[in-house]
C-alpha cells in the first residue's frame, strides 16, 4: 500500500508511520473540499432552522424538517455523483437515469420481498442487475455520438417505465414464485428501508416492534420530545450521509486515476484517446456499468424510505432534476456533484414545500382561497394562495435558477476547478513516494 | 537511408520492393495499392510507398492530393476500400486505431487536437500504454492502488522530462485549451512520444508554428531520428521538406507521383506541374 493515495494536502502531510483510516479518508479529497461540503450543509441547516423558528415549529418539527432536508440533499447527491461519472467525466449523455434507478429498486423488491432473498444479498444482486443493464445500454454508445446516445437512453428509461407499469407484466411467475411488477400501483408487499433492520424486530411487517437497540435508540430522544418517526428519520439521514461518503470515496478514487484520465479524454476527444492506443469501448462500458449500478443503489436508498415502489416515481422529470443538480454543482467535479445535490435537494426541491408549510401554518388561512379571485380579497389570502402553489412553482423556480446559472456561471459552482485525474500529485515532481 | 528509388527509375523501384518483401525488417512501413473513395471522389487511388526505418520521410502534394486521408487509412482512423498496410512485418489494414497505436505507429493531427479541459500534464500522462491504473479495480480497490501510484510516480518523471524536451514544462499545470497554436503542436508531439512509439506520422506539425519554435521542433525531430525513431510527415513548407526530409514522396490526385531525394523532387517536371495546376501525363 502506498503512502500516497491522493494528492497530499496539509491534513495528510503530518501523518507519520502508519496511516489511520481517518487520514486515508481525509487524503481522498483535500480537507478543504470536505469542509466546503460541510459548510454548505450547515448554511442550509441554518436557513431552514431560521425559517422553522420564525414559522413557529416545535423542537420535533425542527428536527423533522432538518431530517427531511438532509434526506433530499443526500439522495440527490448520491444520484448526481453517479451521473457525474458518466456525464461529467466520460461525457456519456445518459438521460435515462430514471430507468436505471427503477431497475435497481424493482430488482431489489422482487429479489427480497417476492423471491425472499436476504436483504443484503438482494441489494447486491439488484446492483449487479442494474450494472448489467448499464453495460447493455452502453453497447450502442460505442458507436453513437452524444446526442444519439441521449435518445437511446431516454427511450430505454421510458421502455423500462412502461414495462414496469404495464398490466401485462403485473403478474408474472417463475417456477411458482411471483415476480410480477404489479402494474401501475407497483408490486405487493413492503420493501423496508435498510435502517428498519437496525431498529426493528421484523422490518417487513407494517407495524414493526422495536428491537433492543431500537428501544435504546428511541429512548435517547425522549427527553427532547422527539417522536419515534423523527428519531428514525434522523438515523436514516446519518445512514445516507455515510453512503454519500462511500460514493464520494469510490468516485474520487475512480476519477483520480489513469482510468479517470481516459474517461476525461473520451469526453474531450475520443479520436485522440484512440489514436494514443486507448480502447475507449472498454472504458465507456465500465463507466456506464459502474454509474448505473450506483444509480440503482441510490434508488434503493431513496425510495424504500420515501416514495415506494411504483412506476410513477421514475418519470423523466427525475432525470432532469438530477441533471440540473449536476449542472449547478459543476459537471466533472465530484465535490461539485455533492454540493449540487445538496443545493438542489435542499433548496430547490425541499425548500419550496417547506416554505409553503410554514407560511400556511403561520397564517392559518382564515380565508383559504380556492380561486385566483378569492386570492385578491386580502393580503393573507393572497399569500396563502401563492404559497399553496409553491411546490407547483418549483419547476418555474428551477427554470429561473438554470437560466441565471447558464448566463452567470455556465461551468457550475465548482466546475471550473482543476481536479487532476491522477492518483498522485502530478505537479509535485519531487513528491516521490511520500 | 538507402532508398533513392524514384518513378523515373522504375526498375530500381521495383527491385527495392521485392527486396523488402523478402526482408520485412528493411521497410518499417509498406503501403500497397491503398484506395479510398468518398462518394464520387477518389481521395486515395492506389498509393504505394515504403518507409525505411530511421528516416524522416516527407509526404507532399497539392491540396486534395490525399495526404491526410492516407494518414487516416494507415492509422485506422478511416477504413481503406482496398490495399494493404504492413507495419513492422504485420498487416495492420482494417485494425482499430488503438491497436495500431499500441503496435508503435502513432500520429498527430493536422489541426492540433489537445484535450482542452485537461492540463498539459494530464494530456501527456494519458499517453503511456498499458498503465496499471487504467484498470478500474486496480484504481479503486485498496491494496492495488499503491502499485498504481508507484507507476504513476515513474511516469510523472518521464512526463516532466518529455515536457522539458519540448520546452513546454512551464505550462505543465495549465489547461491545454489555454495554449497557443504552436504550443499545442508541441504538446501533441510530447503526447505522442509518451506512447513509446517506433514510428510517428506528423500531419503538418509546423503549421501555425513560429520560426523559433519551428527550428526547435525540427531539431527535436532530428534528435529523435538519431535515436532510431522513424518519421513520416506531411508538410506544405517546401524549404522545410527540402532541407529536412529524405526521401520525399509526392502525391497528386490520390496517387504517388514520385518518390526520391529532395534534389530529385525539386528538379522533377511533374511535381512542378502538379503544384502549378497543370495537367499531368501519367
């Protein structure tokens, strides 16, 4: 094992002798990147706390809102990281993100709930299945230019969604085992989120009993008047943060390597990569398979907690949300992807809903206007009317943000940074082995 | 540098080819009856030539003579409609560009194709063949990455030396897209050398390069020639071709017009006519 896993920085330079795990994780990205992510998240927490306090939320409500913000920030960060490998690094224009997410989640449901595989095995196989589909869809990418690949992937995602929602495949059986997709309402049974396994005796039941750890964990929150579901959400949020860390670690290592260098070369000019002796086909397939696998896993972490297993969760909209988040963060940057995911998930996706909730709470809408005429009968009805439609206005907000961004900062928040694709610091010539 | 065979002396030309067919080591690159048409346009119309190892061969001809297409056909960027290319004793016709490059035959492009949103160092570090870290697992899995980093440290030194050789080491950390036209040409050359080639095809390496830089580039080419590298270069600057290339191959209308020493080319009537736009009697 080499002492240098990534460009050394101030945090690692002091490491002596054996490197601790912490140092290694620290070495993956410069400490300043992790600080940047942390500061972004804390700033967003501050905004939500402020709004929450102004809106008169109680302690439980405040924790609950932070837990939700973290959830959306994290799940978006996960998928954005995965897309960054395909689009940001290799320039593979995959607009079938929703399709790969759906395959991951549905495979998981069928394997664990319907076939009865153990949960972790089911997850692993589901991830493998998604990556196989990724590799399969990448095959046309070997010959197609970016825009045509976009058509192929979009079509793929829509085919996946139609098949999953179709009545024809709602009930299927393989050797007596039901492997049907359940049509428009999704398959039967409950696919629990992974954290339920930590807290409950039988996570598959609808009203599970807490196990010993669950009892202990929930009792920790009693003094703060935080209910069990919020407490569970907080644990889930922490769980997701760990996964964002793992994705980040994996993708930074993937990007900062000769492998990542070839991916970037494919993005910049594939003919050159070929002319220099790189078999770009293999690299494209690998990037697609890995990115898709991570999308599948992200979907499992996302929709087992919120949204459930239904085809309507995987409309193309979600793909475009992911793209917008990546563009905000800066395509090609892993740190930017995380920040883009956080900013999008928390502010643009969750923010409007939250604002709507607290304003409505505050005004308690004596007059709840149903039409735009009622809305103009006074200040309060007008505000309530507007905020009632905030979640619908989200898409408009999104458009505005995107236009401003493209005009002012087309490279995204962190897209202009040099993230050198190498396992060592290339410019530090003397920086040999340590 | 023994080849001085020209079309004027068909017999010698034929003789030398038979010899090289029997001793594949003699010619590093043999092109036989190469053909390519785009719709109704015949871009390359049965081109034959041979390149001796350790030479700097010039490939000249008026615009549209088929020089760049010939390069594309040799390096697999485009597929030939007919004919054969033999490199170092192996037929490489129809092989993929990366396979040809990995055999030691690499090229640069007429318009420099730098990887603009990668730094100069990243550009150069991309080139070395068969890097351990090009395997996804080795790059990611703990325990393997150490080996990747070690190899990268070695290549880094090589990369810096190459950049120094081409005098662009002061730009190492810059994005390649920020380089001037001439610097991009140098970068392309540096990148090509990092692939550890035997033979290099240079497509107009001096276009847009200022005279100082041009001298430097030509010096580099001769320096590398003395180390045993073989060059084939397309160039429009006649002074450069006449002073630095031997032999010179002249193409016209998709065919080889002649091949010979610069002196012979300079005095050839047909070459003059081709360049002045007159009709050529075949």
